[in-house]
């Protein structure tokens, strides 16, 4: 079996996404690129996350063509492969349906940086991509353009997407996004939230990236 360890990691984190309510049933998708071969391990289409194993994860090339796997890859494969081609600094793409982040996509309000911990992961305000039918090249290009060099983007009337250099860190970013959305929504009910300055958010993000890179190098 190709890339058994990476496929097992994708399956494990897909299950964690379900357990932590970032997704439900067969919603969302997750991919991870092997830096050496350039091959991408991605969750299959319409398979229950609770039951996923390494053998269920499909391997595709950078153009989304199936290299190995018993299931069809996610319908969002065109988006995953496009983002990974455009972003050599990342190796993982995670699409979620977390409640609060998705709610901001319904009112089309970007999620501001209000928590230091989330600023470290996200680095800046999270933008909203306008609604388009997903699973198409046009949708992939739109979302990729709005994401640009950021860590996260909200899909209008749909869900959210985060990216990172490892599966574990991408999972942390997804939770940072949901925490920001939830705390901001709660704070709005109490009073007027105070956001972190742009420069401070950027500095916290750089510090977080530097800390993780040094840890990974050990």
C-alpha cells in the first residue's frame, strides 16, 4: 500500500474531526501531501468518518488523478489539489462544517482576530468566499484566490477551510477558527468586542510558526 503512514494519519484526523464536531457524518474532507513524492492522500467521497481506516484513504497525484485506492476521492479534490499546487508552504487542506464558523459564512461577515491563541494560528482576519456550487474548477479557483496566502477561508453559505504544513497543525488551526467565531459571537451579545491590532496578530503568528518549525527540527 502506498504511503501507509500518511494515509493512517489522514484517517485518524478525519475521525478526530468527527469526534470534535468539526464535521458530521460524511461532511467535510481532508487531504495531506507527501513532500517527497508529491502524492496526496485524501478522504473518500461519501464514506462515514467514524469508520475510516488507512485503506479507505485515496491517493491522487497533483492533478487529482487516482493513483491508488478503492474509493472515489472527495468531490472537493479539484480544490485540494489546486490549493496545494499554489501553496508550496503547506501540505494539508481541511474542509470543515463547524457551527460558528459556518454561521459567519451565512451572514457574510469575516471573522476578526479577537483571541491571542487564535491569532497565533490564523495570523489575520478570516475572509469570506462568495457562494458558488462546490466541486468545480471555478469554485476551486474562487476559494483559492480568496484564501491567497492565508491560513483559513469561510465558504459563503457552506462551511470553512483551513490549511497548514502538517495534519496536526491544520487540525489546531481549524479549532482556532471555530474558537474565534464562537467567542466573537458570544462577546457580541455582551458588548462590543475589541479586536487585536493587525501588527500584533501578525507577530503572534510568526512566533507560532517559528516555534513549531524549531520543534519539528529537533
